[in-house]
C-alpha cells in the first residue's frame, strides 16, 4: 500500500467527527461511469494538438504547479478573444494568451528567471491572481530545478519513472519541494501530494502508448 493511501486510511479509521457511509458510497458508485466524464484536457480553452511533446509536458507541469487556491472577491477572471474563464481554466486561458503573444511561457528557462512584472502580465485579469508571490516562487523553483538537474527538460524526469505512476509521483515531490503536500493528524504525517497525482494523471491521459505513458501494471 502506498503512503498516500496508507496515511489517509489512518485518518478514515481514526476520525471521530466525520465518517463515510460505505453503503451509500457503493450505491452512488453504480451510477458513475468514466465514459460520462470528459478530462479537462478535452474541455480546456487551448489546443494541445498545436504543441509538440515537450511543450505538452511543460504545459502540464506549469498548470499543476500553479493550479490551487483561486478564491477571492472578486474572483480572479481572464477574458481573452471572446472567452471568459476563472479558476483553473482561467490559468489555461492566460497560458493560451501568452503563447499567442509569443511569450515563452512553456520554457523552464523562462520560469527560472520570471520577474514579478512578467508574472503579473501573464496572469493579468480583472484583479490580481491570489497568492501571486507564492505562485511566482513556485515557478522560479520548478524552472531552476529542471535547469540544474534535468537539462531544462521535464521529459528527462518523466523518463526516469519508466512508466511507474508512483515512482513518477515520488520523483516529482522529491525534486520540487513545492509539490510536497502533507499535514499532521494525531501525531502522524498524512500525505496527500494532490498536485503531483494530478500531474501524473494528466501525463497518463495524454500520452497513452508512448514512452511517457503510465503502464497499467505499474500504476498501483
């Protein structure tokens, strides 16, 4: 059992204020189908087919590095070429805008040296994006790590996992401190690593049957 499931199970077993009705959960699961759900990639306001393989990987890394905590009043919103989006899709729309304006937003070298003003321009909307400084620091970190350890290319890290989902998650959190996601509960460290898991999920979704894809027999 991986440490994410193991430690979250500890919370489920020890929780006193919240519980899960397993019977209701089983009943709900009968009405759910993966076929009914579209992955965000298929709904996003950006055309992945226009990107090469490395740029796609860098897009997923950029997105999952910065996609968190969009709450605010008013809510941060991007409006560009007749499209209006907030939250996660607002970030994708701002990325599409940057690409159309020939800004190298998918370049780790650009991330590593990105300034306050450049990041403000990238996320320019109806209001300042929440946690702007924190997001900029994350992007600087991710870019610098890729340059130092992986020749400025995220695919070099992905290849090291050899199709193993958990190995890739661990490589991400080991190399990018900002992806480490845990909390303390009853004296025990509980691991979530949510954005790392979502990043691996995006890679698996897009790169089926390729050298970057997650092999099913290695995804447990």
